[in-house]
């Protein structure tokens, strides 16, 4: 076996306590959601408190309204993320076990489902409070990458969503990773791409820095530019990382255009790549439209 890195002794739980016979635990994944939402909220407040950044020096909403929007976004993330995982990845299992659909503490959240949930929640909020939708979307695009960064780091800590087998020197031997698809016998060590860290870098750190640069260059005055950059940037980053990430159990093939079949012997695009194609196309169109319109 080539040189590889052993997975560090990290626990998915930050701490746990027993109280009145019940076990309570704070997991890194839950902490990533909490911190990501709070930091995103503060970034949104930061830009709305600077009217000169916006068209006609008019932010899309007040700092107080952002607090209300945060509640809507949390509901969109949780409901959309869970339903997206159920419908996109394991529909047959959850339709046979519907009582397990609300059990989000057992894991299973979809980014694309969460994104759709946030879009619906934000759209409804904008209608209710007469907030400009494109400018609100730009504000959300600025606030989101930090949550993606923290979420992917927590995926690494949880030793989940690992990458494909590799013999590169930075390959990581994750606990619980099966060795059959490495061409090795069960029980032998199998190094894999730390694809969670690739995603944290591309979808979180790099994308967040690009959006911050656009804010500094006055692109908030061109509604839709930041939102389009987020959609296209995330889509491209995730599409690339899918070449190194262990594929989901669904593949897209000519006879299976939605990739919902439960098998590992498909070919073509992974489910993650298929779901990102409309994000890339839509993001690029939105950027073009925002620049041309302005």
C-alpha cells in the first residue's frame, strides 16, 4: 500500500451529558449549522448597514427584518434538506419506512434540497414583506459559503462522504470505509481522497472569497450578480469534486435520467453532478443577465 494518512482520533460529538436519564450530545455537524447561520446572519447585517453598497443606496431590508428572515431560512434548510435527501437519494427506503423521515438526528440531509427549501422560504418572505428578490438573493449568496465551509469540515470530522480510493500521499484511511472497491481484501487498509476537504476549499473558502471580492468591487449594485456567482461557483466546484468523491448509490444513465435507481453498476453522471448542471447553467445566465441589464 502507498503512503497514506491515518484518520485522526476525532469524535463526531463535541460533548455529551446525561440528564434525568436522557443523553444529550452536541455534534460537530449541528454546531456547523448553528455557527454557519449565525455568521451568515452577521454578514447580512453588515452589508445592509452600508447603504452605499446597494442600488440607489437602498438595502433590500432592515437589520431587524434579517432576524425574521433567519427563522424562515432555518425552516427551509431543515425541511428542504431532509425532504431532498428522502426524495433524491433514498425514496424507496423512506417510502417503506415513513416514520423515519423526521429522524434527522440519524443523518441524511441534501444540500440541493436545503437550497430549494431556502429559495422557497426566502421567496415567500420577500413577497410577504415586499423585499426586492434579486437583492435579497445576493445578500444570501454572501452569507452562505461560510456555512458550506463549516458543514464540509464537520463531514470530515464525522468520517462520512469520503472520496474514491487513491494512492496519493494525502489519501486518508477513514474508519469504516470498505476496501472491496480498492481492489483489496476486506479488512485491509484503504486510502481515499479527503473529498470533504476539497469541497470545503472550493465551495466554502474559494467561493466565499470570490463573492467578497465582488462585494468590494461594487457588484451588489448589479442585482443578481452575486446570486449567479454562487449558483455557478458552487455547481462547478461540486461537479469537479464528484470525480474524487465516492459516488452516491444513484447514477444517471440513458435509461435512468433521474438517477433514482438503487444500484452501483450505473454509468455516466453521478447524482451530485446531475443536480448541479442546472445550477451552473442558471448561474451563468443570471450573471450575464445582471451585467447586461445594468
